[in-house]
C-alpha cells in the first residue's frame, strides 16, 4: 500500500478562482454587449459557478464547525452575519 501524502486532493478550480470568474462574468453581462445566446450561456455558467461556490462554502463551514472544540466537546459558534447591517 503506498504511503499517504499530506497534500489535500484538489477538485477542479479553487474557490477564489471560481469566484473571480463569476465576478468577471457578471461584469461582462452588466455591460450589455452580449447577444441573447451569449447572455443565456453566461447566465447558465454563472448559476453553475454560484452553486459550486456555495457548496464549497458550506463544506468549509462544516469543517470549521468540527474544528471548534473546547474541553473535548464541540461547540458550534454561528458566524457573525450582522456585519453588513450596521
């Protein structure tokens, strides 16, 4: 059996690159220079990127929740979602 490496397996493109691609796509769509077909394709790609980013964020949140540990028991601490409302 081969020894396990400490490097995590990377699935496709990383989160930051997916988010950057999504932002670029939105900027292109907002310019209004795309044909209807290009807009529909861009929208479809944007939806796929959004879902991918949401999935990765949910997985990261679960991982963080597992890592928050005090005295041998896990305590879930909600993320501060009120930052933008102030």
